[in-house]
């Protein structure tokens, strides 16, 4: 199961019982592990470079307007198909910076 799917189970705490939300509950212990896994994923995916971040080796601060729009569309869910995103990126020839 994907990280985002597993994490989504822990976002809607209003659906949980008081016992599940108790500090030492199995539910919160599992959530804590998942949150740490998410932090590790983000730190691995985003590399700091000066005052900017590299996202999967893409320097966000230096993207042109068309490439920024593609990134924004992908992050907002307007582009949902990974293969479609790859094709768009190939056509745009997004500038990818080596690590």
C-alpha cells in the first residue's frame, strides 16, 4: 500500500474512538511510526540547496513558468496519471539538475 494511502487513514482523527486516541494506544503508536516514515520520505525526496529545494533532482526555484505550471498541476491533482506526467515532462524538456 502506498505511503499516501496509509497516511490518509490517520488524517481523519474525528472518526476514531477515545481509546484509539489515548497517548499510548496502538493506533497512535502506528501513526507515529508512519509519520516518521513520511518525514524520512520527504527528507529523502527534497534536498536543500541554498534557499531552495531540489525535488527529485529538479531545482524548483529555477523552473521556468511552464515547468512550474506542470509541477503545480501535478501537486494539485490536475495531472493524475504518472505516465501522462512523464510524457508532458518529456515534451517540455524540463531542466533536471544532477545531484
